[in-house]
């Protein structure tokens, strides 16, 4: 049963007699989806190459500096959120992990550490948000956690196709994680999000405005819609979480989905774009670095 809604979250203004789309949030053409796919792959390539170049003794601050430099060279000069590196126990969001504790610290990478790299660069107005967990040692806890992620990926897509609400799906993912004895870390994300909307912005002069690396236009749009959703306009929410703002059926658009679970000092996640439209739900790409890793340890092709 397919019940997603086509609520129009696009921001348009009239300038000198013509309509200008400042933020586009659904109704993308095949060409636009190809651009999102290209930029998502590019972002993952940068995460992956940075991960391969990290060495024991590098700090989170150094890792995010490497990411910023690589994104800048690739043409991304501002972000929906700045690059993040989480080393060792910080990959598991330990304890009462605050909303801004994910910002980089001087914690250094140690032998055998799991670590997470996460970035939301904006390329030519297209926002992508990507994240991946890494461990280059033979760590059984990391492997067991990582093996849960493709199952969660399938579950999330299937529940959208069955007409599930964002709230119901978020709670089912939470149940899945806790029933296996793991901790749900994405409930500690800003907004407690399992996912959030990503958009395409008009590349006008406003596109270059940023504050400490954050894109003013995209972030302002997101915060405004989040505030509206906390009132009576639930269908305005750009967040996907377990709250009552997500009780309605899934809105059309592109959603960066990021299940994050942990056991002890080891945390894993992925983050990639899910398309929701009149045809149902489908992942933007099925050939990303973490997919290939999953295929290697399962011996099976990833089921889209």
C-alpha cells in the first residue's frame, strides 16, 4: 500500500515579475536525480579516500581539515553541516552525548579504533549528506554491527512502500536495534533524526552566503520548516524521527537516512539518499563503498 504525500515544501519567491525557486524539495527530473547521484558518489569517494589516508595519531580535527580541503578542491565550499570525525568510543555517542559533541576534538586515532566520517557538502546547489563507519582491524564487534546495516536499509525502504509513517518506522528501527542488545545512537542526533530532507537550491548570490561553513539559505529553510512542524503543521517537517511531528504518511522528497547503532565503544552507521515519490521508495544508489563492503562479507548482492 502506497500512501506517501505530495505536500509541496518548495520555497519560491516572485522577483521582477518572474517566479524564482530558491529551494526545491521534491519533483526532481531524471537529470536532477543523476546530479544528486553523482554528488553523493563524489562525497563518498572523499570520505573513503580520507579514511584510507588517516594514520594512528591523527586527531579528529586533522581528519575534518583533510575533508574540508578535499571538498573544497571538488567544488563544495559550504555545507548543510560541517564535516565530522568520530574516533573510537565517540563513534558510539557515549553517555548523555550532547547535540554538539559530534564536533571534532583533539581525540587521536588509536590502533584498532572504529571511526565514523560524516559530511553534508553542497555542490552547485545540491545538498548531499553522507556518512560511513570504518575499522581497518579484524574487529568482531564492528563486523557484527556492520552486518545489521543492510537489513535496516531494506526494512526502512520496505516500510515506506507499505505505507508506514515516519514515526512508526523510526520506532520499528529502534525496536530492532534494542532487541539485539545494541544502543540506538541516532536518537542522540540533532533532532533525534533517523533521517532528514535534502534539497536543491537555486545558485544565486545567496548560495555563497555562509556562517562558519554552514550554508545560510539551506540551513535557514530547514530550521524554519522544523519550527513550523512543532506547531500544527506536521506536514512541514524536514525531519524523520519518532516524534508526533512525523505521525503523517511519508512526504515526497529526497531523504538522507542515517541509522546509527552501537555496542560498547563501537558505533556504526551509514547515510545515503532515499527517494520517496509517487512510484514509492527507492535508494538513489546501490553501488556505494559500504554496499561493496557488505557484499563482500555476505557473499550476496545488496538487495535494492
